[in-house]
């Protein structure tokens, strides 16, 4: 087992907001899961909170995943656990340009996506 594999201990859903038709002919926006992956998660430090929600656009957490996932800044991450938490992807990097780990900086947002 590699060092990277040992650090991927949390289940994360990679999600995208999608427009979904409703039965009354309208549409609604819903989070759709594109992949479930193992990830390492590290808090980056406190940010400004307003009503329990991140108030500025500063990354609050760093996620580390296996390289090769198609993640963009249009994605959201749902961290599973006793209490689910949602994050907006703010930046993505190929760790050490080695093609082994994808490092994502993300901002915690309200679970319903309203920040």
C-alpha cells in the first residue's frame, strides 16, 4: 500500500449542479453525484463565518485524491460522515506534477449550496 493510499480515509461524492425537469413542466437545480471516491481531508484554518456559513471565497479545506479524476471548479464535494458537509471546488493541482495525487482546495458552503 502506498503512502497516498493510506491517507485516503474519507468518502467523498464528486457532484455537479444540474438542471432537472419537474413534473409541472418547470425545472429545478439538483446536485448530481458523478463519482464516489476516497479522499484525504485537511482543514486549512478558520475563515470568516456568517450564520455558520463561510462568508468569503477563501478555501477552507484541502482534499487529496487519486490523480485522473475529471474535477473542475464547476464541481462540489460532499463529505460523508455523521454530518454531511458540502464544499465548492476553488482550485485543482497535480501534486508535485507527479500524476499520482490530485490536490483540491475547496470552500465549505451550506449543505443546501447557498453561500
